[in-house]
């Protein structure tokens, strides 16, 4: 089986989460490997959350804000 | 000049950006608003614009 | 009320009866689910008005993808069935909701209202048949609105700029300004449409972004970029984007060859005849009042100007000639978006002025059942999975997702809905929640950004705390972006649902937080804007404290003479000042300054200090900043050295008192843009062109033999002021254009003055003998603005004017709630625009003041005293200054350092949470535990 990475994305409610919504409205296609977690600001994401994702098995973490 | 009766409602004619702003402010200040629009949906001319200056924001 | 037209207005202010005709939609609004099946099947295609006829739509259609209401409608003129019943009916057959109703009929409503606000807008000038520019004849000549649609991602070419004639990419575009404006021969529209210069620049810049290497040229007479930040945009377009600007009027557009190329001929700035070729020509069409609006004005018996705009006074810019009927937006003259939005609010304030006694009589607050206490209950999560018509169900196996959700820990009930957001589903949800005693709700559907508030209301109606809720975004972030892979999209939908369930399990009830509002407003500045705002607020019944730094009320306006339309300013000002002085609800603080300010929306405390150094504190719910502007004292043109060189305001005074210096002078030279649109101050002071033209007309009227010269950069007599410019030219006032790099020079030769300026026609310097030289000096912010900005923590722009929350959509609000700006503190502007903004500020203030309290949501930072050790790292990072360090005593009486959150200041951004090394502070609804649960759930399979 081919390699399918799992990526956790922390998205700010006001910009990148809205952008991800807009990508949907515009029917832009992207690979289904990303799991978005909504936060109220990318500054909310504690370094421990990133470590927790990586140790929990995520192949990549994105913090978008 | 005003008669004794004053009705606490307003009709806003036109559902463009101006009419919507007027309707929202009136409703938020405690008046019942009828927003009347000639076409099938509100939004007016601004909804047709691609982007607006000076910040090039999307106009939606 | 859509598809509605006003057919009659009867009655008077406070009590009108308006007759409204509702045209048939032929689609049942309650049934239509906007799935779009009807439009797919409809065989009839017609030109799409929304796309300015650049594309096609069906006879059954929705105006645009984000339309509100998002309901289809049938175009009766185009529909095959409605024209010949029995012939088609494809839409009715396919509609899954049975919403098509060919028997729909026109309805008439009689509606009783206290006031009418007219915001009917404008139409673009239709250049068809103008011949000169070949619109309608040559396919590559298009209007600016059509270009707008070509550039839009939602337009007919999805943002690709191609030639209509052959679909080839465009390399060279010309914009022709003033088509249908400033031109009485072509169309009878002698006024300036005010917005076309700016939209042409914007379109040229955006088009260049879309097509690298695209050459854009704008052919114009005067570049009228007089709005806030517009001149900077103009400079950027020229210098950074490389848009070419050519000052000339193009004589005609002709085809070149058979390929669709176009040939323009014009006389350039050096007087040479030029022929140039372009792929595409864009006509910057002006604005005009549509026919149906003229009919409406007739029905409502409203007076119009000769240009067919609603006639208004400059001192009541949103009041029509009929009491109780108000106007806003382009109906009272062409204007841009921020000015229209301001007027929308201003009309609300003006209407509220007469309706204040009946406030809250017809509106009602929604009521909700008491909240159920879920403490101690075991988890009973309800999951609602939405099909969203085919939007989700078409790409995700919804049944599989629902079955999977049922297996998740804590889930007690699962439902599937065709549209979870529809009205009947809301009722169903309430029932299901009650019957199954659910205590957490997950909706797997679209985005919480648009739909969370709706579901909050629904679960509140079911007696649950509204925050016991989570959405899984399986549409925008799943079905719509993975349309080609149903298996993967279904798996991702399951994952997202699992994550939402895991998160909501740790969600407890949160309380919204209500802050009482002090129903008092502080207006800072006793000039025109401050007075107008205070006056209107008091008329609406709200008390006002008005602070003025000087010893007189009236500001700059009492030094002015006439408005552009000829209304006498001092007379109206004295009336307004008298009204304000006599109003019991207004307390005036003269020779008083603001020295301290604290608090937040609804609860400000400001300390004032008067000339005797006495301080007093004022509690107020709202603050309006109207500190105005002042004039620049120039260093140029010998202003400080010679009495013959005066500023425009000084000249007005000399003229008014019939000073000999004016009456004995024969030659007057006005120099525009002194200090404005310069290196340090790249903005337009907006009022000076009109002011100089008015002065010139007065001088000429008095003695037609006087020689009057106006040296200008661009004449910015925008909107209906254009008629003054025309009149001045007809009276023989001489207008000479100069550029920034070739400023005029003032020379003193043998005791008399001459002004030297480059003549573009003769290509040599022109020497004008001058008895008086009048400088149109820039308007600059008042010197107290900076201090005030610091006190209230609001931003200033590059030039020291106050910065509004959004240049287009929130032109009177500050980003901080409860603070508003009006008048020249915001940007230089004439009387009617200052008043409109003041009324707008009053309307925006009234939306807060009319409530007893402001409700703030429960998504706030909360401190965990078991973990917080008072290190205070969060105190500094908080952008809202919401966190303070305190000392608290524990059960044993020992004192500890601890942080405390001011909920009214906290916006729930969580910077504190990201910074805290001890997990001592986190945002409710996004706690460490909740985020961790989401991460774990995301990685669980």
C-alpha cells in the first residue's frame, strides 16, 4: 500500500479555517490526508499540542494563522 | 407636524449594501424593519464586484 | 421581501401606508432547498444580468451562488412553460422538494410603517448606441462591470481575462474614463460619477495581477481619487503596478483588421496626434438613476435635482423633500461604498429621530425555556448527520457515517437529515433532544462559521446550554474538496465526526456574559460633526456629554461661507448650536480636554479637565470621536513673507469684509494642492477644488473683467459639483494644469507678483501677473488626535487621521467596540459628508444604547487556580490587556500570585493558553483537554 501521511492542521477561525471553507465553496480539490482542528487564534496552539500530535502518530503538523 | 400616532416600524426600499446597513442599524435600535428588494436576492451592485480597493479585499 | 416593488406611498411622517407589489417567484420559498436540480434540467438559456451579460443563466435560476435568500426563481419572460403551458415543465418534474409552482401569482401588500428609507441604488450607464466607442458593435469593447465579472472567480471565465471575440488572452487594455459622466452631449449626464476613476485603477491593477505582463492604460480628464487612501492606491498603481495614465479624451474607437483589435486615436499631453492599438477597450461607465427609481420618486412625491438624484439639503443629507421619507446611497448623488454605508446608518438615525417614541413597540425579544442542569448526567451525545441535498450525500456515504457515529463512545442517538439547517429539522431536533434526554449535540454538516449560531438557538430552545455543541465540517472541508474519491471522503467524514464527538464530551455549559450599558454618550469635539451627532442622539432620547477644547462651538464650519450647493453655512451652524445648547439631554463642557480614559463598550470612564485644572469623571457607554481637522500653515509660495499670498480661509474673510486688497485687485491666481497630494501628505483634502471654484465664481460675478486663474493638479469637483466647474469655465475662469514635478513659482518683480507655470499646450513657461495669490492649503488632523488615540487605544492612519474598523463596510466604527469616529477626524470632507458620518455614528451608537446590556459570548479565557503559579507570562502577551496579576489567599490562608481575566476585555483568542507553561489558563470551548481529545481522535485509526 502506498504511503498515506496523516497531517494535523490547527486553523485559526478567522483566517485559515475560513480559507479552508472557501476552498470548499470554490470546489478546490486537495488530498484527503489533512484533519483540521479549529482554534480561535493560531496563538492558542501550545507547543505541547504539536508534540502531542507528532508523538501520537501524525506525520506532519501545520499551524495556520 | 407629527400626528399622535407614531408607528415603530420602517420600510427600507432597496437591498443593496446601503439598504442593508440602514435596515440592520434600525433593527438593532429597536425598530421593526421591512426590507423590500426588487430582484430575487439582496446584495445589490457590491455583490457583483470582484474585489474592492484600497485593500483589494474580496467584496463578498 | 424579495421580488417586491413599492407602488404607492400614502400618509405622513410617523404613519405611512406603503403599497408593495410582490411579483411571483414560481418557486415555493419554504420548500426550495436550493439543490439546483431545476437549473440543470432547464433547457432555456438567457443572458445573466448578474454577470453583466458576459455569461448565461437558465430561466430558473438563483441570482448568484451566495445569494440571500438562497432560493431559486423562475424568469417569467424566459420560461417556456409560463409562456406556453404544457410545453416544458422539466424543473417541476425533477424538483425533489416539489417547490415549483407555475400557478404562483402577483400579490399586493399594504404595510403600515412610521418611516420610509429609500436605498434604491443606481444603474450603470448603458453605452449601447453611443457609436463613438463602438460598444455593442465591436465585441472587445466592454463595460467596466463586464470586466469586473471577467476578473471574478465566480464570473463566466472563472477569473481568466480573455477576449470576448476569440477567447484569446488579453495583452493590452485601454480604459476610457467618463463614459456617461461629465458629458452632456453623449448622454445628458453632466455630473461626475465619482467612483469610476477609482474602480478603473482597481480593475487595471487586478487585471495586471491576473495576467502577468498585461499593459493597461487609463485615458482620463482628471484623476478623481479624493477618498481616504485613494491617492496612495493611485500612486502604487502608477509606480509599482505600472499602470499607464494618459490625460486626454479619446476621440473614437475603430476596429483594426478582422481579428478584433481596436484602434484608438487621441491627442496626447504634448499636443501630438497619436494612434494606438489595443486588444480590449473598457468603458468606465458612470452611474445614473434607473427609470423605476424615477417612477418611485414620483409616487412618493420626492423632489429631484436636475440630474435626477434625490434633492437634499447639505445639512440634512439623508432627508428627502418629504418628511419621514429618507434617502441613502447613490439615490442622492453618485457615491462610493463607504459613503453609501455611512448614509445607510445616517438614514437609520434620521428615521429614529422621528420614531424614537415608538422604539421597541413592535419588536420582541426571543424567549427560551429554562436551561436543564446536566451536572452529574452521564454522556448522552446526539449526532445529526446532514445530507445537504446532494452536497454531502453526493460524495460521502452518509448512511455509513451515521452508522459509524452510533458506535462511538457516549453517543446515544443518531439522525440523518436531508437538510439539518431547515426549519422543520430544527423543530425535529428540539423534539429528539427532549425525548432522548441528550446532553451534548454534534452536527456533521457544513461550517460552524455560518451555521453554529443557528444550532445554538435550536439547542437552547430544547433547554440545553447552547455551548454543549460541536460541528463536524464534512461539507466545506470534506465533500466539496474530495469530490472524486467517495471512499476517502467517507472515511474523513467519519474521522471528523469522531473528533467532534471526542471534543464535545469534554464540553461543559458556558454562560454568556452580560455587561450593563451606561446609556450616556461622550462626544469629543464641538465642531459640525460633534454637534450633529450630539443633536441626533438627544433627539433619540439618549443623554450626551459634549466636550470642546476651545471656547467656541462650531469648529471650522463657522469660518466657511456657503456649501457647494449654495446653502449659507454660518446661519445653519448658529441654528444647530442653539438647538444643542437648549437641549436638556446635552451637557456641554467648554474649554475642557480629555485627560484619562478607561473601560470598554457600555462602561467607559473618562476624566475631563477644564481650564481651571479641575478634573471630573464621566461614565458613558459609547464614545464618539469628532475632533475635526485644521489647516496646514504652508512654507511654500512665499506665504509667510508676503501679504499678497493668502490661504483660502483668509481670502474668504478678506472678501467677506470687502477688504480693499480684494476689491482693488484685478488678477487672482489660485494654487491648488498646497501641502496635499505631496511627498509628505499623499492624500487629497477633498474640499479645496470646489472651494476655489466657488470663490472664482463669486469674484467673476462681482466683476466679469477680473482675470482669474486656477492652477490645479486634477480638478476634483466630484459628483454634482461638476456643474460649478462647468459654470466657472463658462464665466471665463482659466484653468491650468500643473504636475507635482513642475510646481508653480511665485516671483516678485519690481514690487509686483507673477506666477510662473508650465504651459502644456505652448510648451513654455507661462508668466501670470497676480495681484493676489490664494493657496488651497491642506487639511491636517488636529494636534490632539495622537494623544486621544493613545488614551482610547484606537489606531491612526499614516497621516494622523483616525483609522476606522474597515475602509468599506465599517466606516464609522473603530475596531474596538463602543467607539465611533465622525467628521474630519476621520478624513477631510465637506459639510454634508461630515453630517452624514455624524448621523451614522449616532445610529451605530443607538444600536448599543437602545439595549440595557451587551451580551458577550462565553468563549473566554479561564484560569485554573490549581495550576496557575502567577508567573504572569500571559499578562504581557494578551493583546487586549485583559489579564492582571493578583494575590489570592488559599484555604490555609496563604497568599499566592494568580492571574485574573477581565471577561469584558477578553476576546477568547487564547494567546495566554499558547504561552502558559503550566496549563494554568485556557479558553473555554478550546481547553487543553478538548484539543488533546481531538488530536487523539484524529490519529485513532
